[in-house]
C-alpha cells in the first residue's frame, strides 16, 4: 500500500523529495515504511533516486535511470 502511494506520487510529478513525504514530526515507523517502499520501487525499476553527498537530500524520479557516459567509465 505504501509503495503504491509513493509510485503514484512519483508518476504525478517529475521529482519528489523524500523528506517532503512526511509531516513535520514523522514517527520512526513512518520513515522506515516509506524508505522500504522506496527500496521496493527501486528494485522493480519503477523509480530511481539521486542524492548528492552522504547527508544530501534524497530525490525520487519516475522510471529507470538513464546511464550517462561518465557513469559508465
């Protein structure tokens, strides 16, 4: 159910910031549930993510990621 909601959000917009999916003070189970849903969508190829740096913002995009030439080297 959580993965379906997350998939729908990604399909409605070009990108979704992971932290924008939560209320002001999310509980641990909400964070873990959404993170696991995100991992499931990654596994299924329904979405891809980008994050700049270790503590950078996680951004979800619909569909599989297109490889760029510099990533293949």
